[in-house]
C-alpha cells in the first residue's frame, strides 16, 4: 500500500486527532528530504507529539523551525507562504506562524546573521 493511501486511511481512523494526518504527511516529506540525523533529533525531542498537543504546539513549532533552519530547509518560499498566517482569522494558524517566526528571529539574533 502506498504511503499516501496509508495516510488517507489513518486519517479516517484518527478522526479524534484531525491534525495527525497532516503531521504524518510532514514527517514523510521531511524524511525524504532531510538527513537522518535531523529526523532523529526531531524524534528525540518528541516534536511530532508536541505539534499534536494543543498546549505544546507552539513549542513543537519552535523546535521544528529550529531543526529546519539548521538543516537549511527554511527557504524564502516557505517564509512567503507563512507570512499571511500571521494575520489569519484562524487562531491556530496565527499561533503557528508566530512561533515559527519567533524561532527564526531568535536563531538569527543568536547567530548574528540575517537569513
């Protein structure tokens, strides 16, 4: 069975966790384009569980953003696509974007660069 089909079927089973299918998709995509050391770091820091938990979601976004930045996967295109989320009527999107940009900004300040 294909990975995408499996994700679709898991999404039907996990209706009580609607974001799980999106997190599984992100995990699959990152697994294909990131080095294993970064994936192990995400797993070790329990990023997927944090992203799924509404109370820990901002922390999960910060951890994921930091790893993506250090892996060189934060592109201008990603930033451009997340910018509108800062003004979204969805609180979840605003929180996610705020956590993302806060982490990127903090990392740039700490490294003394503007990425």
